[in-house]
């Protein structure tokens, strides 16, 4: 069973099953990395790496972190390059995997700041902590937990980032409410995720899941906006960073037994990686007298 069927949270799919599938998949990926292999989505000798998850970090960034952190990345974007991080801030990465975005964030917030990574997979946490040790990062802490239940207090972080993990959750509304809860007033939500654009036939969604199997569960972009607004966020933006064409993945899809010429007209431009920004409203100023409330 896929983490999502057609990208819709179905009442027939039990959340624990989805979590176990994700936990097993990413646990195996971490073990492959530790044994010298690649975590590439769908990587095989015949198909190579999924083009959605490759070439996301430039040389200046990859040279700053252990190679294993890069190899364990399943991301579809680079949130650390697209959000302003300031010295002294606290950052939380939801679904931190091997720790690449946590380690890069930790360098930008400096020793007076803090970077947390949250992951539910023991193997990924072990790999992330090893990468932390290799990087000599003293302002990093990896937490075990689920993104639907963040083990941090209210109003405790300045920035929430994530790299193609929220889409894997069967309860995205709860994830967004939790992100809102832990952010301080005025805090920023800045994630990379895969979204869809416009209507798509269910059977086409099912076929293309072989392409986006590592990052299935994509919300339609307007649904994403709506869920963020319902959670309490404001200043919501969805900025495409990569728009996928079937031709971009011809070799990969062909290796999965999919006829690219048949599905191309239905999927071209409808799957995209996006940088999703939002903010928690600033705290309202307490009323100091009859004039300030008028």
C-alpha cells in the first residue's frame, strides 16, 4: 500500500499503517546510506535516481556537511536556501532524516541559536546523530517523535522548516496545527513540499505515483493554502521551485513500466515542488486603557 492513494487522506486508510510504511522505508534508506549505498528514491541499476529528489544543494552547501547527510536526503527542495535565518534563532525541521537541513540551519543561526530535527525513525536518528558528531555541531538536537505530535512546548521556535515530509502525513491538518502551536508569535513556516495543480484523473494519479513514490500524498496547492489558513497562519504563499514534466523523468518512468507518451498530456506541469511560506500572527498588544481599544 502506498503512503497515500491518489494523494487524498481516505477514511479507509489507517494512519498507523501509513506511518509504519514510511518508518520502514526510511529506516531501510538510512541503513543503505550507512553501508555505503544511496537513498535515492526508487534508485535501481536500470532507472537511476528520481529526478525530483536530485541536485537540490549547491557545492557551497554540500561541502559544509558530511556526505552521509546528503545521501540520506529525500527532499524535493532546499528550504534552508529559501528562508532567512538569523543568528540566535531556533529552527525546527519536521522529518529531519539524515540531518542535512538541520546541520545547514545550525550554521546559519550560529552558536547562540539552536536547530532541532524531529524524526520518528530510529535508523535515521542514529544516522543524523552520527552526522552531527562528524560535523561538530554543538547547537543541534535530534528528537524522536511524530510530526503530528511535536515534542516541544508552545511558542518555542522561530522557524519551522520541512523538506517533502508533510505530504507523507495522513493528518496534514494536525501537522499544521502543531507547527502553528510551537511557533512563537511572528514565527515563520517555510517548507519545501510537492503540490499538484488543477484536477487530475484518479487513474493518472495512480500511474504517476511510481514517479513521485517517495513524495506521494501531494495536496492541491489551493487545498494547502486552505489548510494553513485553517490552522491560523497568515501571509500564505506557494512559490513553485520545480515544475515537473513527464519528459524530465522519461528514463525513470520507463524503468517503472510506464508509457510516458500516454500519460504526458495528463501530468505535464501538474506536479510541482514548491516553497510554502506562512507566518504565525504577531501577538496582539494588550489593551492599556479605554483609548487603545477604541
